[in-house]
C-alpha cells in the first residue's frame, strides 16, 4: 500500500512510518522539513500543509492509497 504520513518525522508520525515500512508498505512523509530526516526507506516530501498547492506539487504524480495525519499545530 502507498501511505502518506503528514508529520512523519517526529513523535507518533515517526513510529507510524517505521511500522508501515517494516510491513512492506511504500511510505512518503510530508513535513516542513524542520523536525529532522524521515526514517530510512521513506520518501521525503517537504512543504507547508497550509499552502494549498504545496502538497500536490510535492506529490508530483505519486498517489497515496491512505493518508494519516500525525502532525500537530
């Protein structure tokens, strides 16, 4: 499964990404790029979730089957 994790580099998100990768899923993280690197094996997408064009631009044709939002504001 292709999984997109919003906020996948810190706290809960990092654990979600790691668990999904361990189960063989293809994982991308979407973050502002300020909380460190995403877990090895995941695709790092950088952008601001409040910018309506940032996520579609970052995905660049990659289509997730499931989106998990672990970001906090």
